[in-house]
C-alpha cells in the first residue's frame, strides 16, 4: 500500500483512546509512531479490561504499528531523552490536561527551541479557553454535556450513551486530520502551528442537523429510538424472524418498497403521499409495514429489498459482523503474533489508497518493548541504556537490551 506519511516521525505522549486512535490512523498511512510511556505503568489503557492472557484488548485495539519507549518523565534523564526524541520528530501528540506538558518542562518556547518545525497536536476535554478548560473530560461526560445523549434512547424522556466511545474516536480522527493539514501546510510554506481539538468541540460537531435545528429554531430534538428522526420509513422493523434495518429515502424508493411489500394502496394513501406525510404518520406507517413484513423471514426480505436498490440489512452483534462475508472480502481482520508468541486478530485501519487497504505491520507493543532499540538509534550506547535501566530512569521490555549483546 502507498504510505504517504512515510518519513514522518510522531512522538506519541497520549494515552487511553482519543490520542492513540489518532496516532493509529497516522501509522496506517506510514508515519513512524514512537509511543513514549511512563515507567509507572505506561498508558493507563494497559490496565483496562477486557484481557486476554494478560494483554489489555482495550489497549491493543488502537496501538497497532507503533513502538514503545518507557521513561521516567520527571527525571532529568527522562526529560533529556524526550527532548532528543522531540528534536528528531515532525509531530508531537498529547492528550494531557491543559498545562501538563508545561509542568514537564516542555513549554511552547522550549518546544520551539528544540524543534522550530514541530507540529504539536493536543486533544483536551473542553478546549483551550473558557471556564471548563482545566476540567478533565471523559467520553460519557461529554456525550451528556454536548446533547448527544439527549437524542439517543428509546423515546422522549430517555437519554442513553452511544454504545462505543464515539466522542473519543471521532476526536482522534479530527486530530489526525488537523495534523495532516498542518504537515501539508508546511510543505506549502506555512509555519507549522499548534493543532488542537477537544471532546466537546467534536461532539457538538457530530450534532449535524440536530444541532442546526436547535440553533435556528430553538427546538431541542428528542430520542426517536431506532427510527430516523426526520425520514420515514427509516429504521428498525420486525419480520417473521429477526428485526432488520430499512431506509426508504425518496419517493421513488417508497413506490418500489410498496410494490415489494404488496401494498400498492399505500402509495396513494393521503397519510403517506410525501416524505413529510410519512414522517408525520410514522406510527401508522410502521404498523402497516410490519404487518406485511411478518409474511417472510429476515433472510428472505434483506436480499429482496436490497436488490431493489433500497438500503436494507440485518442487525448483527460484533461477533456476527466480524465473521460476515463482506468483512472477510475486505480483509478487515488481520492476524498477528505478539513478541511473546500469542496470537492477536486485529481490525486494520479503514482507509485504502489506490485500491490497496491499509495493513498492520506490527502488533501493539508491550510496555517498553523498543526502549533499547530506539535510544541506541538516537545515539546512546548499550552501557548508557543498561545504566539508565538499572537506575529506574527507563524500562526495557521483553525485547530487552540483553538481546543486543
């Protein structure tokens, strides 16, 4: 696969999800990601379940194609190592609370001194200004404060979190976009600057037309369960067996759909003539549709409706989705082996270039797995590495310095 970010080195100080998701995307495109972790346990996600043979699958899910260097951030030796790494990189990514990087000694002036061309990218909870700028922000808290939970749930009066940490994930995507934009700008003569986003900014931008409705009309939307908030029929419908999702998005599709279900009279029914009519009379429409769908199984309806050009599909759990024929055809699941010999199936990144999908070249690193290799690459001797490890200033993982001797 093409690697447009080949030659770009990223120092990744982030942990948990938003930052690591960002750097995983950059790694997919060929950037070298040096994940710098603390000797006090490393990335906090390494301690989070679910576990497999002692490995955190939470951590593994977003740390493909990276190397791990483990240092004592607050020691003079650790700061010197980090300074050297930053000086040799193009990008620095962090998602600490605002001010943490400065407390570590890496003020904007110090970073500019070390590397004037450095792109510094940050993901915070609430942004760089305002009364909440110093508060810690976590995905579910932001889902609640951004309005996202207010439109998620079975109906009015309910509020559910989205079942995956959607704000962390999309914040990582936005940060990666900002980094690539800044790198491109540097090629065009722009001075690299500070790239920043926050969970709150990203979550509010996910509101799309729901947020625009609130801004323009002063109206707050409510949860619509598994129905689309403004289009009908568009949602989850029961069949003779399992429920399926159907999305009828135009008048032309509506007429075709009525023919498939044997409901020719519905096309001329004054309750369902236009999209607005169908949305206003959603309950009666759903009852009519589900009565017709009860004649066949989900396995019968899905291909029939899909082949007519109407979006339709089954409702899978993750084990079913990952085992599906389409996922296999896309090569989305790749199998690797960790340094300890254990097998790890992983989802590759979602991008393809010129028809070639991104690939996983190395499994998520064990804590400090590459410390010795990277530090010796940056000029340290084996004796230096041995001494620093003995003094507790660094930690070397299983691919230890002994292998270098």
